[in-house]
């Protein structure tokens, strides 16, 4: 199927948005977009609310028509691909939550075979194999006979990914697969997508707000900013300050020490923290929260020394007024809050 | 069913088949009881021999059976079946548990047609409810009325994408038609009013054999359409976006389903009057009994269950042992409303269809 130099997905001046046939009014949400994807990889779309992430994914899936421009899948123009052929190239996972009574997990995954079955929906051996494979790759074997409405949000998301796998397409688009999930589930879902990209060599494009988790898993990020789309490996975007454009005037910045995005703080005083990591790191973090710039070793107004005494950690504060000792970070910060 | 020896999938299949067979048996029993009951007592033995053509000597019984009881029982079967199947389709397409065959305004359209004939033009020619000519006239008027609404609905379904808008427009069409019917009722005399009210109460017993033939032919077209859309209805449960992403032509599918529903419920309304509640209730019962969301099971299930319920309603309406007959519409409503209440209260979780 894949020839050399034929991109899997190529966008040429694609403009997305909504048009009303009755009033001839066109509201362009985003674009023009020019993108060229050669290899099966995992791409995360990051952008602020309302910038058009969902609109872009719906347009790419073919649920919504593009306003202008062209899209090529394996070299053929998307408008010339038939509905059923498109369903064998691209599958889609949305944010919609389904409440279908009596529908079991295996039934839902089986629905993914719709583009391949005849009018009665009879499954052949190949269909059954692909369904089993999808269930196995997403690790939902134990949920097979459970009704879909009884699943947790994380399990539901896995089942919907399994349905997309059963559709057996080289390209999968997902709209905010990590929304509504708890922290471990977010990690789990993005790791699953990462593994699918590698093991099944699929092109996976998804939108998300979980920037820090996405940065650990994706091959490439698409930053949808007011100034246009910026793409690159997450680390490239750190180097060339791409994220600045994303956050605009807000006070977000990347903290290279903790490898996470932070809202920048204003510090009024400084404090020196002495001790072993991770205790020193944790203590610094807590002190920054209450408005202290932390230094290590340098002399400051106060010095915190962390040491273990009788198998218990102790925080000793040395300042102008003498020495005070605390048994927890909470007690330590409370002391400074009261003082202020 | 022993789940140690069969996989849950297989046992589910076996369960469905057993349930269908039980329901078909129940349908046949009710059908036979329907033939048995009536003001004139005919023994079971004679009924069977007349039905299978062994007995050609008892002329009166033969004519009672072939001219009255058999058409009525068959009408009950097809009416229940088609209303239930079209109700199921509407609930899935609109993703709304309270949708039924009437949500598109089709039965209101039929009412308007009949009201125009009975109330509007009734004064120009002496209207007699019992003649064959006037019964055909009613049927044709109802067909035209429901046909006009059908074309309006199909037209907007091709233009408008949002399914909720279509639902609201359908309800508005129905209300508009009812408003015109009210005006006609206000200006008509007592006997015309009575004739219309009797029609609006529904009846399974007014069909001649030739009318029944026409009805069955048009229903066949409707059933073929709904059987052809079984698989797509399953995908529609996931909503519009998923359906599109799996290659479903949404507008065309809606067109087919609306066409099938209109034919099914439109012809039943035309021939039997507006029959309430069967269309809303039976799909819920079928989902509860069969515990599946698969339309390949639910459509046949609704067919048989609808027939069973309609035969039962007809049995009750005849008030066994008495000479008088209740209006069938009141019986289906009295049977149906407790079920709707039960659906809403007991299954708050399951109340959504998709």
C-alpha cells in the first residue's frame, strides 16, 4: 500500500470551519494548514480551548467538509475517495459518551467491522480474528461481556479505541482521548496509543490538554496557535520557544528543572535550602508556593537545614530570631505564613 | 442455559431464539383465541376444520370466520407488528426513548386528511360510515394526509442535519395538523363529529378482504425497507459522528428509515385509525426481554411482540362474555401507559436508547 515518497497524509492550504448553505456565510475557524506526514507516528494536537482542534479532527475524518484546500491520503485526494473506502482508511474516536442499554463491550468492538461486512453483518473468520486482536491489544479481555454503560471512563475509552482498531485503518484520529480520565488512566491511554503506533505502525493523531503527559509519549506535536500551526518534536518546540506562541501573554513557562510547565510566580523573599534530594526538592517546591525564591548553599535571609533525627525528618530554620525545628513541610510553611 | 458448556455469546443466541419461539407460539395461541371469541359461538374443532377447508357445509360460520374474524385477527397482527417496528426505528434514529411512530407527525397528517373528508366535505354528500365507498374514501384521504407530512419530513431530513431539529419540526407539523382538525371539529355537526371521533378511536374490524390485501402489500414494502436497514441502525446507536466515520451515508439512511416508518405507520393509521402507545411501548419491552441492542434481533422481536400485544388488546376490547366492544385505542393506552411509567421510573439508568 505504501510507496516511497507518497505521504500518508498531506494537507494543502486546508481551511476548516463552518459554512451555512442558506446564508452563504462562511466562518473559517482555522487555516490554511500545510502538513506532510511520511511515517506512521503519534502526533498530539495542543491548543487552547476554541482554537479548532475538534473541528480539525472532524474535518480530517471526513465528518465535516473542509472550506477550502485539499487533503491527500496515500496520494489520493480525499474528495475522490468513496465513503466506504474512507472508512477503511480512517477511524475516529470522539469525546461523546455513550449510554446504550444492553450493548456489551464485544458488540461495540464488533460494530467497528461495519465497513467490511455485508448487509446482514455476518462475520467471517478474518473479521473475528481482527476483533480478537483489537480486544487483546487494548487489554479489555476481562470486560468482554460487560455492558458498556457500566464501564469506567477509562475503560470506555479503551473500548472505543478497540472499536477503532477493529475498523482496521492505517490512520486513527482521536478527539481528546484523555478528557474526563483520572491521572493513571491518562497515562495509560497515551501509552497505549504510543504502543499502537509502534506495534501496529499506525498514524495516530489526537488532541489533548495533557501537555506534560503527551510530551513523554508523542513523536510530534502540532501547536495550534493564533499565529498558525507549529510542528516538531516536543523537545524541538522547547528549544525554539514554540510554546511561547501557544501560551501567548499568559505567564506559563517551562521549568527545565522539574521538566514541567509552570505558571510563573512572583517571589518577594529568598531562602536557602540545604539537604538531600528528594527532600530538598520537595521543600523548595513548598517554599516557592508561599513566595520564596529558593537557593542552594548561598546565604539568604533564612536557611532551612533538612536532616534525619531518630529515623524522622526534621526541618531546622535558622534566621535572625534564632532556630526553630519542624516535623513536617506543612508545619514549616505554616510557620512562615503566620509570620507574614 | 448451562454457561459452563456454551460461551456467553452462544447462550445469548440460544436465549434469543427460544424467546422468539415462545413469542411466536403465544402469538398463534392469541390468534386462535381471537378467532374463537365473538357474539356467535363456534367450537374450536369446527374453526380448525373450516380454516383448513375440510368443512364446507356450515355456511354462516364460514362467512363469520372468513369475512369478520380472520381479517380482524390478521389486521391486529400486522398493525401491532408494523407500529412496533416503526417505533423501534424512530427511537434509534432520534436516539430518544419516547419517540414513536407518531413523532414525525404522520398520524396527525392522516387525521387531518380524514377530518377533511368526514368533517369538511361530509356535508356535501350524505356520509355513511358503513359503505365500502366511504371507507375507501377515508383510507385515501388518510394516505394523502400522511403522504403530505411524509414528504415534508423527508424533504427536511435531506436539508437539515441536526436530528433534534427534525424531531421538533415533526412535532410542530403534528400540532399544526391537529389545530386544523380542531377547527374542523368546531364547525361540524354532531353526526359528523361522532363519525370522526369513532375513526380516531381506532378499529381493527372494519377492513374488507380486498382492503386487507392492499394494506398487507404496502406493509410488505415497509418491512423490506426496515429489514434492509437493520445493520445500519446498529451503527446509528453510536451517534452521527461515529456513523459517518464508519462510512454510513446519514441522510440516505434517515431517508430510508423515515420512508419505511411512514409507510408502516401511515398505512396502519389510514386503515385502522390512530393506534396509540404500541409503537412506543413494544420496543422497550423487546429490549428488556431480549436484553440486546442488536436490531437484527430487535426488529423480529418487535414484530412478534407487537402482534402479541395487539391481539391481546383486541381480546380485551371484546370484553369476553359481553356483547359490546371497547374502542381499541383506549385499550392499548390503558395497557401501554403503565409500561411507559414503569420504563421511566424503574429504569432511570436505561431510559436512554443510545
